[in-house]
């Protein structure tokens, strides 16, 4: 089954959490004013069943690891059939930067200037997603070409930016970034240094020294991104590197992709909502593109968030939409596009996140009952 490993990983985590919650429950139940011995006995039975199951799974896992280590050692003695080729950075890369913008006037203009100042940048496009605060005018003044996108949504803005950038003659690399002051233009050379060695280079904000204090990467978003990234790695598994791509951050917009790789995945991009960044990785991995993750600087946001960072509830909803997407994304006969049902789920991005939240709430209520 596709995504089976991700389902299994999630099931183990849920089981461990359930087992953990039974302990305080049993502790509290022991204070009940009536005879709860029968209840406590069955609770203890379930506890030890879960513990035994997890313990045996851990033993099996350790044995499997030992087997892999042994196999690796045996194989390392064999003659080399394929040499790793070191590819040097391409000096004459023509880069187009696509900036998403929705009522982020000052920050977007500053982003345009910062990227225009970088070597290799031929053009900066700003995708204006129905801004009413003069974002478009300031972006033009800063030297950008502004493209209006009427369909409201972070994913729609990203898809528009990527497809417009792809059309520019001679473009080698397309860079996607947010115009909210969180990402820095000076990081661009890092992406270009690695793009010769991968189809797509994505930034990670899970780096202690590079994240500005007070940024959106608080405990919730840091741990949440790591957890969802590991679920994605489970879906696209490699036993040695724990995933075909060593991803730690699924919500980072800042990324660079080669034009030919982008042309391959563009027809399959279809998520208009806030979980687009993960969606693009998922589609790229399905197409067997190579992904590299690099540490980037992440600064405090200028202005108010309109995305996952608006509130914990919103962030939780986006996280759930990402998990759901990893579990349910299925290639169809057409190729890699979403199944009609999943596509229906994605058309109204805000509604999809709200629906996922409601489904989770309903599930929680059902387990309480
Ligand atoms: N959330 C959201 N962002 C949009 C939309 N249209 C464009 N964007 C841009 O997409 C980027 C991500 O949104 P942002 O508010 O920074 O979300 P955050 O990173 O979770 O705080 C920003 O550059 C926005 O200006 C939209 O409809 N919703
Ligand atoms: Mg942002």
C-alpha cells in the first residue's frame, strides 16, 4: 500500500500516546470514591498490552537495524560500479525570483530590492494576491514585475509565481520566496551553490543559530515541522538516510528549482491553501526529483501573518492538512495528480483546513465518548 510506512509510523505514535495517557488516567481512577478495581484491572491489562506490543516492536526494529548494518558492511567490500560525481556550481545561472505577496507592502518592496541586488537574478516577479495596501505599487517602484493572482490563497500565489517564472526565456533556476521580510536575499548564493547537485534545494529553519529570536519558529512550529517532515520521509523511505531526502522543515517557502524539473512537476501542482510548501515537496518526490535541504536565515516577520502563524488553531489546522495530504496523496492514471476526491478536498484551501480540524475534533469527541 502506498504510504503504508507513514500510516504505520503514525499508528505507533498514536499507540504510544494512548499508552502514555492511560497512566495518569489509572492514577486518577485510583482516587475514585467508589470501587474501581475492575476498571483499574482492565486499564492495567490494556497498558501492559500496549507496552508489550511497543517493546517487541522496538526489539524487532533493533534487529532490523543490526541486519542493515551487517548488510552495509558486507556490501562495502564489493567493487564500485558507479562513482559519485562532484558537480560544481554553475557560474552563469539565470535566476528568476517569484515573491508571494498579500497585503505586505513595505516588506515585499524590501524583499524585491534585496533579491534584485543579488548576482544572477534576471528578474523579480511579485504575485499580488488581491492586496489592498499598495503592495503592487511599491513592488513596481522597487523594480519588480507584478502579476495579479485573483484566486485567494498562498498555494495559488506560489503556483502562479512558479508558472510565470518558468515562461521567462532562458531561465535556469526559479526561486520562490515570501515577501514578508522573513527570508533574506543574501542566502540566495547558498541555494545556487547546491542547485547543480539537486533538482530542488529547499531551505530549513530548524537551525538554532540562524533563526532570529521572536520569529514565527516557536516550539510549536519547530517541533511540528520536524514531525511532519519525518512522516514525509517515512512515505519516501531510504533505510540508510531515513528518507530519500533528509528533510526537517516542510513549511519553508524559500526554495530553488531547476527549470526543467519545475516543468515536470507544474502540471501536478494543485493545492491552493497554506500546505502548498509540503505539497510541492510531495509532488517533486513522486516525480523522483532530488531534493536537498540547506540551513537558511529566518527573521521576525514584518506585519501580521495571514497563514499558519496567525494562531495555534490555524497552525494546527495547516499541520493536520499536511498530515492528511501525506497519507492520502495518490497518483492517478493520468500520472501523479491527486485523485478526484482528494482534488475536491483541495479546491477550497481554507475550507479544507477547517474541515480537517472539524474531522479531528469529531474524532477526539468520539474517543472521549
Ligand atoms: N496565507 C496567505 N498568504 C498569502 C496569500 N496570498 C499571498 N500570500 C503570501 O504568502 C506568504 C505566506 O503568508 P504569511 O502570511 O507569511 O504566512 P506565515 O508564513 O504562516 O506567517 C506571504 O508572502 C503572503 O503575503 C493568502 O491568501 N494567504
Ligand atoms: Mg510568512
